[in-house]
C-alpha cells in the first residue's frame, strides 16, 4: 500500500500577509536584521494597519536602526520575479532568506513565508482555492514561478529551502543575537 499523499490546500495568503516582519541582510554588519512595523505615537489606525505603516530596520548584532515614514505608497516596491535577488519592500535591502538555483532566485520574506512555500512544494496533492469562493484570485501560491511549482524540481527546491534555513544556524534566533 502506498503512503497517503501529502496535501496542501491554498490558504489564500498574499505577499501582504508576510511583510509584518522581514528578515534582511544588515547593510552594516551583513548579519540577519529585521524590518518591522514601528511603534507609532499617532492613533491613526488606517495607516498603522496598512502595508504602508511606518517601518523600522533593527539589527540585533551591530545596533543599526533606521526608520521608514510610511507616508508614500509609491515608495513601497515589492520584488517581482526570480531573475534577481529580492529586497524588502521598504528599505530595498536584500532579504536574508534567499538562494540562487539553476532556474532563478528562490527567496522568502521570513520563516513563515518560507514554511508556506515548503509546504506547497513538498505536497504531492495541491489544492487551489476555488475561484468562486473568494474575490482574490492571485494568491501567493498562484504567483509562484512555474519552475517552483513543477514536480520535477521538487527535490532541488526543497534542498534550496533547507540551505536558506541553515543560514540562520541551529538554535540561533533570527535576529542575529
């Protein structure tokens, strides 16, 4: 009897669901740093809950700290495609979780994003969200490049994901402390 297939059901996540905390390469010391929502004094909930909320870059290793005001939607730039390494949408600093494969760059904003990609790639049975069930058609999984979705590249992509996780080191928190 063959083992039951591993099932992945599209959680309908988008890129916006994973930008709450982004692991980046510190521009000063080249160690992992975080880009997170900044604690803001203004009680403007519309700005604080939006993807355009003020952000803060903090490196636990060298103490680097930078702020992004969050007032201009035009200054947010999401990475498109896998032809080049990705950067975070606010400071445009390279993301920490990235690796190059023979097909292109594989990257993730944080460990939760990477886990979602891993679950999708590892699954032998992949279920999409029905188009009629939600107004949102292009989920994160739907936007993945074809080479990541291809079953023939499954082992290569899973090895690449393992390499990205290994960059954080065993037992070491992702903030580099």
